[in-house]
């Protein structure tokens, strides 16, 4: 079984700036892809995360739209981190839903994933 077959939430390739912070430190990263449950980012080599570490994440969408959330490192491969949402505010969830609706192409799949989230 490959990663896509195990994955419950469809990931959408998306280019955006991401700012992660932890304990007063802050790093600029690049978004690789996004889903309703998390993100894959490319982080600077200078940052050494551990699986399970929590970070504050700001996903800068442009035109003043920013998604703020808390996320936990779920896996690490070289400079790429898979992060799962731990907390996201309502405005951020609204932006995320709209972003995915515009890029997913299958609104039925989108509604199924939203229903799974509860």
C-alpha cells in the first residue's frame, strides 16, 4: 500500500510562504502541499525538528489572507516536514476550505473529507 492509498485526505500541491515559530524562534518555509488535515513544508536545514513537536504556523495566502494554526510534526524527510493540524481558528478553516475547493476539482470528495473531520 502506498502513501496515497493510506492517506484519508487528498493533498493539493500549492505554492505559498509559511512562517513557523516555536518558543520565540521563527523560520520562513515553503509550502509543498496542503490538505484538510495538514501540510507538507520545506523547512530550512538550520531547524532540527523532532517528531511530535508543536509549532505555530502561518500560511500566507496573499491579499491579506493568512491561515493561523497550531501543527505538530508528524514525519520528517530531509528538509521536508509533514505537519498535522492540532488547532485552527474558524477564519483559517474557512480560508482552507475555500482554497481546497478551488484546487481539488471534486466537490463531492471535498464534502466527504469535511464530514470525516466532524
